[in-house]
C-alpha cells in the first residue's frame, strides 16, 4: 500500500512514542526528533511503500537511541491484557463454538495495537466493544471452503496480545481441518509485534511449525523478508494474514494467489482502501 497524506502525522506520532520509550534524556529526544524530521523530509514521498517507510523509520530511531526494543514493556502488557480476557472469551466460545466465532475473536484481538492507536487507548474496552460487532466484510464461508481442501496454511502473526487470541483460532483450525499450519513471527523486535519467543511461551509449537519472517519489519516488506517466507507465500494452500501492517505489505506484492486478511481498520487510510468505516472488523479474501 502506498502512503496517504494521513500517514505523515501517524508516523510522527509513532516516532514520538518510540523515542520516549527508547531514551529518557530530553536532549537526546530532541536530537533524535530532528533526525526523524530529516528522514521524513527526505523519504516521505508520493507512491512510497507505507510499511517499508515505517520500518526504516523505526530502525533509524532504534539506531540513534541505541535501544533495539523500545516497545518491550508494551508487548508484555499486551500479552498480560489478552491472557486476562481469555476466561470470559472461552465462556463465549462454549456458548457458540462455531468456526466463525473463533475467527471473529481473532479479529477482535487485532485491536491491541500500540502502533496504530494512541497508547492511552483502553484496549480492554475496545476489544469488548469489537466482540459485539458484526464484520463489515465477512468472507468466512470462503475461508472455510479453502481450508476444507487445503493441506498447508501460512498464518502471518501481527501483535503481542493479539497472538493469544490467534492461538484459540489456530487450535480450532487444527482440530476441525487437521492440516499443517506454519506460523510466521518477526525475527527481531519492531513496535509491539509478536516474536518467536511469544509463540513459544504460549506453546504454539504444539499446533504449528514456528518460523520467523526473516526480518524486523512493519508487516511484510518484500525487500526485507526471507526467501523462505516468499516461497511459502507462493506455495502454501491458504495464507491467513493478521493486521494492517501485513495488509499494507502483501497488497504491494504479486504472489499469484488469494490471501485471507483478518484485521481491524484502525486508520482512515486503510479503511478507505478496503471500503469500510473506521474501526471495522474485516474478514476479506483478496487476490494478489
């Protein structure tokens, strides 16, 4: 996906938060903020790849602050929040154990995003609100049909916290369709994205083959991810993509197959791109 004019203010807001997490000294924060402005002036152009630009910006901030994991505490908070919500969600699933309900819950988990939303956002209340809503686009029947004939699924994870909800869906896919699931997580820290260690802590290796994308990028950036991931994108029978970053990156690629995108639209640019209202739940199949 290409940058929208709104991306500039969002990237500046993210930069401020990343700098504040990375370093405490105000003089250093000012120095790095000036670097951010120089970066944006040089690189924020029409037709720039939005998540590649965001990736380069965050790596610049990490380099300048000498802090390679500014969002570590927020990743931990996201997982703690999600685990707290698991018992009531499991009660919901007992009442309605349909595949569609598991998918809706996984999509609701995508609201836990400290990159797209202000850090002061009440994530718990947002998740509860999302669980009450029906998806604005719902291609659940197409996903079910694709899984019925598939042998392999590539599942692209997104954020910490969210991955707790992904586990519920992954268990359901494994139980109902009995196929091989490959779960791809980030190679190294970027924003509050889920890492291999997060999946291992949740014992997701019981249900999936765990790999990394080969990069610490905002979503999938074709120039940065591993050859292994590119090959899997082309060869797996079903690709399930969580979150906006992966949507931004994959829609810039040509992988000659359909991808099922599960996400909340947390910014106006992506809402407009998909054709739904802001903060919509979306389960959509797109040909790439």
